[in-house]
């Protein structure tokens, strides 16, 4: 069963169970996909890779929102809870990300490969790592480690 079929099936189950939290999340993901399909210049297929990219973008948005909501403290406790739920619910669809030690090794290899020296070359190192390992690493972690290694 493809990702789109899984999402549709889970949406149907959530609606039958009157689980509005889950149903709203799944509707949001489907809405994002519909917007991307309708965007000017879209000519790709809506295969599993398309759906996984949509889910990855949504999770990335929620992670950023979660960080902002956490800064607000108790005033945004409900939003923090919702963002965490959405991230946890959609995470099984995303590829497993590498840990800090593995990312550090990739950054060191990219530094060696690109011949980067000094903090001004962080972008080149990050670009090299992201080009080769886009779905496996967190870009913020790559940048932080590259800055540390080249700093």
C-alpha cells in the first residue's frame, strides 16, 4: 500500500472513530499535497516520494513552530502539545536520521573532500553533506558541526 493510500485509510479510520485531532492532521497533509499539485510548474507524479516530501516539509514546519511555542512557556502549552503530537504521528513516514557522531564523520569527510578551511567555508561543507545525504541528516546539526569543526 502506497503512502497516499495509507493516509487515506488512516483518515477514514480517524473519522469513524471521531478522532478529530488525527483527522485534522491528515486533512492538513492532504491539503498541502493538493496545493503543491496545483502550484504553477508542477509536473511530477504524486508517487510515494512526493508524499514523503510533503510530510517531511510539514514536520519541518512543525519542528520550527514547536521551538517557538516552547519559548512562550505555559501560554502556549496546548500548541506545544499539538505540535509534538503531529511530529510523533508523522515521524514513522520519514527516513531515520543519523545521530550526531555519524553526522560529525560526514562533515569531517566533506571538509577533507572540499578542502575547506576557516569559518567562511561552512556553506560549502553543508552543501556537500546535504547533497549526498539530504534525507539522512538534520541541516541545522550539519551546519552547527561544520561551524564547530571549521571555527
